[in-house]
C-alpha cells in the first residue's frame, strides 16, 4: 500500500468505537533498517474538556492496527493506553 492511499483515512478504535484522528494529521514512526512502520503518532488534540491535560500525543503501535479499509484504519487499543508527553 502506498502512503497516499493511507492519507485521509480515519483512525477508529475497535475497542470502544472512538474516532482518534486522521492519518493525514499523524506522523509515522519508521524502522529504517527493516523498512517498516512501527507506530502511528497522533498529535495533541485541543479540547477544553480533555482529560489528558498538557500537550500529549498518542503513540499507536503498528501491531495494534487490526485492518485497513477503504475509508478507515481500525485499531485495537485498550482505552487505558496512555498518551505520552510531547517533547
């Protein structure tokens, strides 16, 4: 699959149906030696009701990707998975 085919796809959590963001907003973490994607990094989303506080990003391990469909990327990520502080 080409990167351009991923662009625009929504990221949905299979665990609870939450819309987490869009691949177009994300960064991809790569293993340059293996030539593989290791994680999807979603940026902090400004929300005055955010329970996370501070500037944090969500790092989704590539192993959590369940399926890539025509319009969505389905991940299976436990909602207790924490965000990390943005450097």
